[in-house]
C-alpha cells in the first residue's frame, strides 16, 4: 500500500512519546492508518504496543507528540475522539452475572446510544458476532471464545471508525483462534482495525500491513499483501543494480521496486509490486535492457525473516 495521507487517515500519530517516570515506553512513533485497513502492531512484550493502544483509546495521555482519530486530537478532543474508537483490551473485563444481551444494552447506554435505537443496535451486534445462541446466557458461563466475541460486540456498538484489539487470540484454543482470525478479516474494510500480538503468525494471517516495534521504537511499517488488484513478484536478475531498478520502474503498472540483496556475481533479488498480468512485460523489458533474468516467482512476505532482520541486531545489543 502507498503512503497514507494524514488528512484522510483514521489514525494519525506523529512523534508519539510516552514516559513512565524514568522509563521511555514509546519513543517518537509516527504512524498513519487509512480507512478500512487492518494493521498489526508486532513486537515482543514490553515493546510499547499496549501503551500506544491506550493512548489512541484515550486511556493515557502522551508525554509528547500528537495522535488523532479521524482528525480529532486524542487530548484536545478527548470525548469526541473516544466516540470513534471501539477498544478491546487484553483480558477485557466483563460482568459475569449479566446475560449477553443485558451487558450489551448496558454498554450501549454508557456509550450514549439513543434509547429508541438501542434494541436494534444490540441485535445488530449480536448478529454480527454470531452471539444469537448465547444472547440469554450469563457471560460468566460462556467459553473464553464467546466472551471474546462479547467484548468485540460491545466495542462495535456505536459504529466506531476504529476498532482496537489487544492480543485478541490470547488464551483461545486452536479452533477459537481460527474463528477469531476469520472474524477480524471479515470486519476489515467495514472499519479500520489496529490489532496487536507478539505472535508473528497471527498478525501475518489477518493484517494488511505490519508495524514492528522494539523497545518503544518503530522499526518499520511493511505491507503483507500486494496492493488491491495487484501482485508481488520476486525476480533474480544479473546486472548493475541501479540499471535494473530503473528498468523495472519504467514498466507500466509497476508501483514499487525493492532489492533484497546483492552478490559478488552481480546477481540481485528484486521484489516488485505491480498490477496483474505484468510479468511478461517485465521479462521483455529486462531482456531488451541487456539484463539476465534468472528466475521470476510470486513473492509473499516472509514475516518471520523480516522481523528477525529488523530486530535481531538490536535485541542482541541490549543483552
């Protein structure tokens, strides 16, 4: 995906910083997330993920920097920005003695939903999260998977622009994890989703982009999927790197060109984001340019390799 304009971003954080006494928890993080995106915050425990979520949700004030939700400053426009956020913390607190429907109606009233429209809003949330079979059951008697669905249902009340999920698969069994992944993907596009996990595979399966954090610093933001209606290709090419990159970039339909590595034999591996059905044109352009095309293949992102490449040296330096 291309750069998200701050004027249209649902999340626009600039130089976001948070100190807890002498400890720097978030270190000048800037991040923009567009409408309908699913973006994962990935990093080991203590990397600043939850602190960033709490700032965006209005639970914490930043020590420095700014954050806006749909153009509303989380400090200066605190109440208005909170109305645009649905937040599900890790181990979300629920009232076990209430039935699912009672709890959702209670949360709807807390969020200021109009009394006349409250039953319809609760019914819509129940249907969207597949809670119909348990709507009359006390929350304390539900499985963890259903309790997590209840927590997400209350976050969706009021149709927020942004849904924040902190470790949503934590403690779920394998089947529940699969169901939660499918649910998160189904919600993408309807609204912007920011989801955290310290498990690489969970982020890789649900997110469009990933923001990798370590020790409060943002190491990079990377697309996990090719642009809409596009593809990502990996090409092994012999030739001078600058010339190859220029040749690839001139091909109509190519939106981005990156290089993964070079070698003493002047063979490099290039990753190209492009429109569909451009592979033949890429090959023809390289041959016409006098370069050697050794191989071309689809190029899914290897998130584990990316994460280790970004964090490995830094983690080792802190030991």
